């Protein structure tokens, strides 16, 4: 494959000047490379001409050239598309074009073989879908519109499934009915109808399978609905149990918040009980929120399980999803309502818990400030007492010093008074008697 890629790249890079879709005329082709891949060519004076119709490989210039020759192509062919650098080799390609070309032909032959479709006019390639229930519908097969061939229609997988399924008796009639039903819903030209139905083949196959299973198992839709309603009631009962559990939690909410309020206001002036209250609020709220989260997970699991059961029932029974849509919506609506209530309740718990914690924290802060202020007041009082004592001591000392000075002063005053008296007495004239006494004392 890699070697052929080299050839494709070389042909794509050539300066082709030929307008014929089956010929290449170029002046820059490498003869050695062409010989290596056994490409037949004609050498001219100024160019080399390759006739694409005479080659070992099926070589086309463009995709539309492939489509124009698609009926002549075989799965065993090696096909090259130069412009788009496409390669189909050993029944394998990464491009949907070749799968659509080969498996659309295979499906047409398979449908003709099992009388899903038939030729109304083989010469003009006019096909018909013929159904006992849906009647006759003419479709064309000659349309070469690229819309179908360039899409990924997954034909290979569906072909393999249908090849097995069409071996079962009466399956083809259900396939015919669905072919006609889809084709009638499509407003398009008759020449495109066959390919457009192939583009919807996956839906046709699934619808035919459902109807065939209903028929094969003689399935009663009424019995199915009865069984389905029983299954639905089981889930509704489960939801009601979850709802009851949830409502019990809601009923406990006033008690929970009542305890919070009682503790917060009862111990609003005490720090340690308030700290214990905050711890209790955090623990209780965390437990409540965790319980709600578990409940929500349980509801989500119930929803997924219900949806899976619904899908399995629809697949197994072949009943159209539209027939069960109302019941499905009823259950899912209940689930969504419970989820909404759980979400609101959780927000309520969180908000109230934050409020109570904030209020308790504020009270703790206020009490701590009171304690701090009280301690500061005591310190100030002690300082004032000390200062007063110091002042009193200083005043006392001053008073003591003052009293000593006053005593000395008084003594000095007394001394001075005495001295003055003495001086005065000395200056007073002596009486005659005194004088005599003094003279006598002197002589003695």
C-alpha cells in the first residue's frame, strides 16, 4: 500500500494537460517509476500519455469518475483516485466512498434475493417496495448523487446483521413495511429514494426488529403496559420511601434549630459553652449535609436505574418510546422534585448554621472583650492604688520633715525669747537691796 501511495503522489503532482477523464498527458512523469508499477504509457516527443482504462489498477482522476463507473467496480479491484489521493486495496480503505459503493450493491442484491424489493423495470433500473400492509412504492436506483456515497452510512455492519436476520421467516415483510414507511416520509425525487432509504437503514432495521419481536413472541401490548406499570410502581414506592426519609429530616429541622437557638441564647455570656455550641452546630450540620448528599446520590442512582430499565424494556419489547413517555415523565418529575427539595433544604441548613455560628462567635468576641476590659480596669485600679499610696507616703514624709523644722524653730524661738528676757533683766537698774546683796556676794 505504501508503494502505491508513492505512485499516487507522483501522478497527483504531474502537470496533466489532458481533458479526457480516462487519460493523463504530462511532461514531468517519471518513466522509471511508471515501469516499476507496470503502468502502460505512450512516450511522445514532449510528454508521456497514460490511458487509465488499460492499466492493471483501476485509476481515476476524481471521485465523480469513480461514481460514474461504480457498477463495473469489484471488491477485488485495486482502486486509485489521484486528485483525492485515495486508495482501495485488498478490500480495505479508510474512506467511506468505497464501502458505500460496494455495500449498496450488496444490499440491493440481498433485498432482491429475499424479496424485500423487486424490479418493476430492470432495463431502466426501476425498483419497487411491495408490502401487504403499506402497498407498492416505486424507487429509482440510477441516481449518482454524491450525498449518499460521501457519508459514513455504516452499511457494512448493517449488511452483516440483515444477512442473518433475513433468514428468519416473515422478517422481510416487516423490513418492507418500514422501508415504505420511511420512503413515504421523505419528500424527494424517485430516483434518489433507494439511496436515501439506505441512509436511514439503521432506523429501518431497528424498527423492523421491534415489530418482528412483537409478532414472533405474540407480545400483548396491554400485558406489557400492565407489567410496565407494576415496574413503575416499584420505583414510585422507592421514591416515596426516599421522600418520607427526607420529610422526617425536614420535621427534625425545627428541633435542630430550636436547640441551636436555646444554646446560643442560654450561654450567650459564657465563652466555653459558646465554643462547645459552635462545635455542636458544625458537627450536627455536617452530619445533616452528609445525609442529604447520600440521599441525593440514592435518588440519582434510582433515576439512572429507572432510565436503564426503561431502555431495556423498550428494546426487549419493541414498544415505541413515545408510548411510555408519559409514564417516564411522571417518575422523572417526582425525582426532580425530590432533588430540588433536597437542594433547598441543604442550603437552608448551611445558611442557618452559618448565622448561628456567626452569632455565637460574635458573643464570644464580645465576652472576651469584656474580660479584657475588666482585666485592664483592675490593672488601672491597682496602679492608682499604688500611686495613691506613694503620694500618701510622700506627703507623710513631708509632714514629718515639716514638724521637725517647726519644733526646732519653736525651740529657737523659745531660746530667743529667753535670751531677750535675760538681756532685759540685765539692763534693769538694781535696787538698793539688790546692790547690797550683790556687793556682799562679791566680797564673799
